[in-house]
C-alpha cells in the first residue's frame, strides 16, 4: 500500500512540514524536486499548489492532500474532509478572505459595488458572494499583487489575510468578510473506502491534531515536600489537574502538568517561592486528547 499525499507548495509549505515534524513525520524537500522524501515507507509525497490540490485529490491522482477550505469550495471539489487543521502560514489560526476597498473611497458596503470591478484569485467564490447580495459587478482574476490594484486597476478586491497588515500598508479598508478558511486534510472518495489507506489517514489525523493541540503548550515538572503541596497547587492555574506521584522519599512528591507557554515565566518564580524544587520546563510535540 502506498498513500499518495499532496503537500501544499508555496505559502503553507513550511508550516505544513513543521506540523508533520511535530506529528512525528520527517519530510525533506529539495529545490530541484517536487517529490519530497518522507520517513514513512507507506507514504509518497508530492508538492502541489494549494489552489490545485482539491482537483487532483478528487480525480484520484492523489489519495489525499492538505489544502484550504477556500480552494475546496472554489473548485467545488467532491472530496472527503478528513480533518480540520487550524494553522496558517504565519499563525496557527484561520485566515479570512475579505472584501477591501481604498480608504479614501466612498464605498461602505458590498451594495456600493454594483457595476464596479473586483479583482481576486477566488473568482467563483466571489461571484457567488456578490450574487448572494444581489450585486452585479465584474470579477477579474488576479495573478497576484492584488492589494496594489485599487483604485487604478480595480475598484475593490477580495483577498486573503491573516493580520490585515498588508491591506493597511496599501491604504485599503475591509468592508466585509467573504469567507473564513483553514487547512483541511482531504481524501479521494475511493481512497477513503480502501481499508488500509483509511486507517493510515485516520492515524495521520490523530497525530496532526495532537501536534496542533500541543502548540503554545509546555510541560512542567517539579518536586515538592508534602507540607508545601497545597501552596504549590495554589500557584497553578485553575482547572489544571496536575499528576502527583510519590518519590522514593515518602515526604516528597513529584508534580507534573501542562501549561500555556506564555504563562510559565510568571508561574515558575511563584512555584519556587511556594517550595517547589527541581523545576523543569520541557517542550511538547503532541497532546492526543
């Protein structure tokens, strides 16, 4: 059994390979090849642009692949959504396709764009969005650098953004959100019916989601005398349930817990004050719930 897996080439490439590394798969790319090496003999990888991934998965050229929900909808692809994987190229969250216009324009809503020109890479989705609002406008495909087109080459754009910084830099303002999107692991329908391939994809889903669950988290372990246990537990955030185990010396206990990485720098000094000793912070790759 060989599972043919599409890895998104371009903006999502590095984030995807890093996510697979956290999940336990080592993927090695080469500038001269579109076939990355992976340390799993049952998987064969191919780099494909996210915009095209769903089509190749639907056609069965690939058994599975990772791409955005935006491109699945744009291609109207009939595929199996195996898993939602909330990560993007800069952050581990969703991205938005937004309707943006020049700050200096008089446009206030989509209803102001009747008869105007809208530039975007997401042509079909934008046409459906405009139609849902009863707006007739000319939608032009943009090959890139979409933010620089208004007001000379277009009146408005529909563009993807994570932070909105590029839009602000080009003096554009957002007037509506067209679509929210996140990466999905998708599968070909026939491949999903193959018992071995399905098992492989379900295992992959569990590991990838475990890697996402671990993002921004760290493990923390320490030793504490039983007299100071309650003081140490009082320092830890509410709703956290640490593992407590006995050491060889019955007067001492080991405490192990998982915390948000952003809080640890404030918690460790307080744990030391409360009587914690041998405090160790360690990174996490996966948290399988």
